[in-house]
C-alpha cells in the first residue's frame, strides 16, 4: 500500500471510529433522555459529527455510518437485545447492565448481525477499544467476552 492509500485508509478508519463513538453516545442519550432517533441524529449532525465535541472526542465522523448504526439499532433492537441476552450469565438481564455498556453492546451487535461486509474481528476490536474510552475497570473484558461469544455463533465462518 502506498503512502496516499495508507493515509486514506487511516482517515476512513478514524471516521468510522468517530461514528461508532458518537453512535454509542447517541444511543445512551436516547435511552436516558427518552429521545427519538430522528431528533438525536439531527442534534448530533448539527453539533457533534464534524470534529471535536463537548465530550472531548475528536475527529470527523462518517455521518452515513453513524446514522446507519443509530437507525439500525432502533429498527432491530428487539432481535439485538435477544441476541445479547443469550450471551449474558444466567442471573444477568440486559436491563441490569450499565447504560453505556448496553449502548455499546447494541451497536456492536447490530454490526455483527447486519453488516457482514465488515470483518467481525474488526468489529470486535473496534468496540473493545471504544469500551476502554468509557471504562477503566472490568467492563472492556466483559464487552470482549460477550461480543466474542455472540460473534462465534452469528459469524462462525469468520473464526
């Protein structure tokens, strides 16, 4: 890969990372603020997708990917929640999880189930990395374990 192609790939990866981060934030905001997808997408498009925002997150986001994630989680939330719940310990329910962890798992699960063009290992790496942006305790390990278990069933051909 030449220098220009590598730079383009890095820019695209950064825009995807920013879109995922903003999608997690948007899903969190929707849940705690009882906001609808259309309204939160508009707010993020107007204030948070073009670079640094008030949370300190930097980088321009891939707007189309951000919208796909948020809308996709909303559209498929029931099946996403069922898939996540299958991979939680017996005594845990999805509702007991931290709101941010829930948003993170939902966005990642949407990608695992509905974005087969994105390699599953890239999805896992991206969301485990993002979980480290939110948490410094055991949560990234929990996210990794839950998502890997789900991915090994849903996209077993990639393992």
